[in-house]
C-alpha cells in the first residue's frame, strides 16, 4: 500500500495537503471513525464528572462521620451535600452528557462543553488549596471538547428528549433539596417538600410571584444559581428539541416529499466540478440515478440533488452513498491525488466496483494508473493536444483522439 501512496506526496498541493492526506490514510488504517473522538471524550468527561461529584459529596462529610448521633449524622450529611451542591450538580451533568457523547449527540456535546466551563469555574473558586491539578485536567477536557466538536452532529429527537428530561430533573432535585434545607432563611419559612417544590419550579421558570422570598445572602445566592441553571437548561432543551424537528422537516422537503429513493445500480460522483455536474446531467437525461458526494453542503438555491456530505475517500461516507451497490464511482475532482484516494477507497469497499478517475495534469497520469481505475479521463491533456494539433495543421484522428481522452484498463 505504501508503494502506491508514496508518489502522491509530490502531487499538486503543499505541506498542508500532504498532511491532510496522511491523516486520512492513518484514519482509514486505524478505523478511527468507529471510536474517535467520541470514546476518548466520553472517558475524559466521565472522569471529570465523577471528580466533581466526589468533591461535592465529600464537603463536610468527614466531620459528620465523627458524630455518634445517627440523626445528627443524617442531617449533617444532607447539609454537606447541599454545601457541595454546585459541584455535585455540575458533575451529574457531566456524567449524563458523557454517555450522550457516545452517541455523537450534538446536544450532549453542547451541554458537556458548558458543564466543563462551569466545572472549571467551580474548581478555581471552590476547591480551595487543591485546585492545581484538577484545574489543569479541566482545561484539557475543555480543549479536547472544542477540538472534537465537528464529530458531534447527530440531533436525534429521542436522545435530545432524554437528555433534556435528565437535565431538568437534576436541576429540579438540586433546587428542591436546597430550598428545603435553607427553608428557615425564606419568608415565610419553607417547612415541607411541597413548598420547596413550589418555590423551585417558580424560580426555575422565572415566574417569581413574590409569595416566598429569600431573606439571607446564602438563600439569595442559592436562588440566583437556580435561576441561572433553570434558564440555561430550559433554553438548551427547547432548542435541542426544536432543531431535530426542523431538520426532519427539511430532510422531508429535500427528499422528494419524504419518499426514500432506493439506491441500487446508480452512479456515485465525488465532486461538484463542472465536469461532474455535466456528467450527472447527461446520466439523469438517460434515466440513470446519480448520487453526489460533496465535502460540504452546497449553498441554498441550487438544484435538487441526492447528496451525501463527507470525505469521498472515507469508507463510511461511501457506504452512506450505497457505493457498494453502485454501477461505478466517478472521481471527477480538480485534485488528482484526491481522485486517486477515492478510487483506492472504492476498490477497498468493493473489489469489483468500477471506478473512473480524472487526471488534470499529464505529469500525474502514470501515478494515477497505479491505483488501477477502470477508466482514466484526461480532458485537460486531450484539450491541450487537440489545440496543438489544430494550430500546427495536423490532421485530427478521431480514434487517436478518443484513445488519448479515455484510458480504459484491459
């Protein structure tokens, strides 16, 4: 495999393109798309959440455990939990969202990112005398989440609903327990869980009837934390539920009214070049099905096409385009090296799959032949030779012209 790829190091492009090609080749060999970056991020975020929960639950417990009175122990333990409630709540968020990262949920990534920011603030402000290493680890998790953000694009309505409900329940539990234990610092005092639930919901939704009012600094700071968490969770949950619904509607409108077109015996075109569009137009005119693979979504207002967004040299992207059931994969891009890598990926996906590659630079002809596409198309090479023949007055031989335009493997 390395003897085939080595010549492409000198193909059109500088160090940046060679680095990207090497990275794609490494990803294919290691099959990183199956586990990276969501599994490492899951482990990082899970451990960070467990650290926060451990710190939140351990605040004051070492003193409570010395008590000989079991009733006093329970009260002290519960009070200790509330004292460490900000850390415990942030940790619970992070643990829940860590499992969401395994599904590559966009909502889980957003909330995990917000949780990491809150966690960093808590480590800096609350973890007195022990925040050095934890702060550095928290920063590492934050950087890793930002770096891997592009991998989390799934917006499943089911997962969004589950994570939204879990987030609301965690914040609600924090608000109810905190209100009940700080009940004497409110006017009128909160003496039962029903009253605590009433104030928690009233504060989280920012209704604020004014019938229960915090009177001390601790109670006011607690109420502020509930308001901030409530607004953040409700806003994130609503957007997380609406975005999948909107996306489904857009997919419905862009897929011929929701009718799923069976992909079989079709052509996969990996490019959006003029040659690719014209080829697709002619194939469609002959009642052939065409699927485009593009690196990014086209601007709105273009013609309706069957699109798959991704890297055409990635096996997972080719499978999403059902390339294994296609008549042929056509690599018609402007970069000869990219076209060659697409042919290699297609051959790896299905050995019998027919492939077509475009060569834009005559110097790359022999190198592209090494990946053994079934057809090599060289329009730029043919155009230059045709122009030279016309200017020099040579006779144009149609057979020779087609032979130079198409190089068909025997």
